[in-house]
C-alpha cells in the first residue's frame, strides 16, 4: 500500500513538472499570453505589416503596453487594419504614432507606439492616424541592388 501511494505522489510531481515546462515553453515562444488586466481597443492602419502576427507585443519606450488582438484587410482602403488591445492603465494621446519594428536584425516584429503631445487621450474604438509601415529587408536589398546596377556600379 505504501509503494502505491509513493507511485501516485511521484506521478503527480511528474505531471506538474511537465505542465510547468509546457507553460514556460509557450511563454518563451510568445504563443501564450496570460493577461487579465482590462484593455481598450485602438485601430492602426498600415500599408504593409510585413510579418506582424496576432498576439505580437505592443511596446512604448521598450515596455510592453498591450498586444495585437486582430489583423484585418480593408477592401476600401487596401490597407491592413491592426487592432491593438492596450492596457487601460496606460493612456496615450490622440496624436500617438504607431510603427512596425523588428526585434534585432531578423527577430519578431512588434508595434511600437510613440506618444504625442495632445491633451485628449485615445479611447476604445479610436484610430491612430500617424503610422509607419514595416521595413521589409528584401525590398531594401532589391532597391540597393537596383540602384547599384542603374548607377553602373559606381
């Protein structure tokens, strides 16, 4: 009987350890984000979002202030509508600008917010007007090579 209870306890610890490892792996891979703080949604329209994905971080001054909750294509403007779920504890002015940035040279993409100086703050459902699209590395290399070829290699 004592061996059976020892086996049950060992099995329980193994299951808890495996669940903890799975949780840490999902957190490290940015595949699981547990945030129960209240949020408000703001939309930003971009010409090109590059490789931005839903659940990507939204940062301001290097601090995560929210997450990308949805990405949609607008058939009228032919732009990508990126819905940002910002934590309610962070208030941003209405003239805040948004840009798509990359962590490192080839890292994950995220949305960076640069606060403006307006008196009024963004509220749920507002649209950020001033945006800067993602810089696509392939396009930069293509332009550089085209300019070199057009210039005769000078």
